[in-house]
C-alpha cells in the first residue's frame, strides 16, 4: 500500500518518549497556552479506555486501548488514526491469550504499554498475552510470548527499536530483558535478572563514541547491556532500594536515572565493564520521582514529583538541586515530562498542563486546563508544532 505515512518524517514520535527515548524535540513550537476551546486542533472520543502513550509515524497516530475484562472477553486493540484530524483509519482487536490480573491497581487497566513503529511494522506489547507486530494496513504479522507473570500494578514498559531488533523489558512477565527479530518475532537473546523494573530501556553511546550501550534500571542497580547480543557489560549500585519506574535519559555518554518509592537519583558514565560503582558512578542524590521520567536540557535535569506537586531542576554534573519549586500539590503527575525547544510540559492527572521554561531560573509560563474529568496517565507527545494529550477516554490535539 503506497502512501507517505510509510516514510519516517521529522515530526515522528515512533516510540515511547520519542525518536531517541529522551522525551524531547528541539525544533518544534507547540502552543504554550490553551483551553478546552482555544488552540484545540481536534479531539476524538476513544472507543475504549487505556493509559498507553500514543506514537506518531508519518501521517498516522497509533495507540492501544482495551475492551472487556478478565473473565469477560478481555481484548486489546491497536487503533490507527489520521494525524491530521483524528479520524479512525483502522482498529485491530487482539483477544487475550493468557489469564490476566483480575484487578489493576489505581485502574491503570490493560493497555498501558506504548507501541513502537518503523516503516514496515507497528509493534505492541500486551503483557502476559505477548508481543504482536502489524503492518501499516493493520494485518497481524507475528506474535511472540515473553512470559506469563502478572503483577497488581500491571505491565507498563514499552518496546524499543534497535537496528533489526525489538527490545522488550519483560520484568513483570519473566524477569527478563528480551530481544526479538523485527521481521519474524523470533527470540534473539534474553537477559534474566530484570527485577522490579517498569522503565523503558534507553540506548546511548559511550563518551568518545564506540558501540551503543543499553541501560535499564532495576531495584538497586543500573545495568549496562550490549543491545546487539544481550551480553551484560556493567552494573552500578544506585542506593535506591525499591522498584524503578521512570525511564532513563542520557547525554554525552552519561545516563541519568531517578526513581524508587523512597526517592533518589544517580548519574553513571557509560563505557565501563563489571561493577562500575566506584569508577563510573558520578553522583547520587536523594531527590527523585517514583513515576514520571525526567528530561535533559543544557546541562540540567528537570522532573516533577508524582505526589508533591514539586518541579525540580538539578545540575547534571553534580546532582545538586538548583531549584525545588512547588507548583500544585493538589494533583498527581504520572505522565513523563516532554521538552519542546526551551519549554517543558508537565501534565497532571487531572488534565492540567504546567508549562515551565527549561532554565535553571524557575519560570512558570502557563497552566492550561482542558476541563476534562477523565484521568490523564499517558505522557504528552510532540509532533511538529502540535501536542497530543491522551486521557483515559479522549485524545486531544493541541495546536493552531
């Protein structure tokens, strides 16, 4: 099927947190201000609930939702929408092939993992029901089993693309990091020991260049892995003793992680081998977030605490907190931050979005309210000069 949607475009957001997993786009200018009537390019009611973050590839938006429930025809759906107006292009149903958790905590539901896409396929991860690949016409191409484990919080890590591989954090399903062949779904490698890890891995290049390394956070450690082979390269103690949800960011050969129920942050230089805690751990800090992921800009890390309504800025070289600014304690933040040029967008669970300058001098530019009563757990998506915001049941396109 011919069509420009098959070709990658500069405004693509083809996987969770964007092209490189950093939650950032440099040359985009989405609106700073909007209401439920102003700067809404379009909005669509979704056919079912879900908390997965949408992705954008060419002229299409892809997202997942679910219908039914465990014991009553639980079905996941991959939905393709026209990016220009939100119209449905196709909808593919995927019935559950394994028993699922009877109840997911905080009603996160059964469609929480974001898809990933390339010019040939869209890949979806549905927890214990497995990983699926579809072509851009909606035809299922393959299905792979990555484990049957369940958890009360559900499954949330999203797949990432690396060369000819699709890499899946199946910590819940099999306590494993698994690489699948993109064309066939065949398992290429598997790394066990991935415990208490809900974050999506990131791939980055060590200082001075060399082969890329994959970094993933587990309870108490950051692990470095060869993404081509699954070979363990290094491990680093984080002094964060509990499960890790926020995804990592990287810059100039250094990866940064925040997380843990008790809070914390760590910076690790790539390129080491073995236990690199003494040699490559650059700093640790006590402040962090248990849910939302950070962004990196101009030598600083920025993030929002999930419960306190506090925005943080930290010096990336030292971990020193530059500012700790309370914005709104009344509402939680589960969505990961996104960076558009020099503006950071923090989406609260009640649908309010705080726009902050990406600067070590705190500046709140706007607080925007959609007046939506549904909950927002998915992260914002940048696509050109537009912003996608997904509530449990509605997708908004913020733009001129």
